[in-house]
C-alpha cells in the first residue's frame, strides 16, 4: 500500500502544481481587491493585504447600478441559454433520428459554421439586427428605424443557435437504439412528441454541459453588447461593459476592478458547480464512433 502511494506521488505533485498554476491568478485578484491603490503601487505583488480593506467592494459596487448590470447579464445569458438548448436539441435530434433529403449536406453546413470566427460574422449580424423587419420603427423591409439595437432581443438573438451545440446533441442522439423510436411510433407519438417526451428528458448530460458553455460565453461576452448598446443605457448594460467604468484616461482603479470582476466570476462558478455532475458526461457524450 505504501509503495503504491509513493508511486502515485509524482502524479499528485503534478496535479497540485497545475491547480496552483490555475488558481494563482484568482489569488492575486482576491488580494488586490482588498488593497487600496497606494498599497498596490508601493508594494507591488502581494498576497497578504495590509491593511485589509473590505470596503473596496462597497466602493466598486456603488459605481453605477450594479444590481441592474448583474440582472441584465443574468437575463441575457439565461434566456439565450434556455432558448438555444431547446433549438440545438431539436436540431440535433432531427439530424440524428430523421431521414430527410440532403441531411448530410445540411449537417456539413452546420460543421462549416464551427470553422467561421465570430469576428467575421459581427458586421453581418449587426446589419441583420439593425434592419430587423417591424422592430424599432422599421418597416416590413427593415428601413426607417433602429431595429433591435439597444434591446434585450438584440443581445439574445445571436446566441440562440450554434453549430457546436447542434453537433453535440446530434452525436448524443445517434447513440440511442432505433427500437426507441419504433416503440414511440407504436404508442402513437408524433416526431415532436417523441423528442419532447422521450429524448429531451434523457438529454440532461449533454444539455448540462451545453448550458455551462452557453451561459459562460454569453455572460463573458464583451464585443457584442458593446456594438449593440449604442446609447449606453443602464437598462441593458451588461456586467462586462460596466467593468470599463473602473478605468479612465489617466488611471485604472485596479482594486475596484478586481473586486467587481470577482463578483462577476462568482456567478460563473456557481453555475458551473451546480451543473458539474453533467458537465463531464456531456462532453464525453457522442465520443463513441458510429
């Protein structure tokens, strides 16, 4: 038994080093968030703030309307995640379980979408949102108004579909036996009812993993909210945009910036910890070859 422990020691040391390497930036953030600016500039990198200043968090969260910013980010990320999970699952089910003309061709198009950088689609997406028909004063042809700019819908729509989510769901659903569909058909279930009542409840692992990835991506997004919120209205400002308030032309308030960033990061950690039981299972789903 002791020999086995000594044999595993290098592996444990390596894992401990990796954990420390990954967690060290968070320790720095936590330390800086409890120091005043004089401490930061005078002492440089320090893990033990002296004196300890918890009021930095109060100062940071008093800039602007942080409860509103947190709600905006949570609403946008939550709605985008919920809608995208249903759409991705339904699309993945269609590709995996329904034989229709040009199915492989359309699936290849979905895979091609995974290879296109999001920066390439930024301008076309903005044009589509800006000229969305019958929204924001636009006519039927998308002219005359602002479309969905400066709205929740404009922030949410680009996240509700994604090639990676469709791919994951498709790879998950192809593992189910054909007898499941045949049994549902004998019981009188339509395709939609089969998906809704049988496949969707069995999709917790893959949807749990997708939920973490989608929510994290939408929560941390900076570029798209920056493009979409032209007027800088607090009612739709997200957390990532609000973080820019801690820097100006002359100075960056590192302590307040780190405090606000840790508050934002805590939300992501809570989401991940609540879904971690499904996360690994979901990432491994579909790894078996057809």
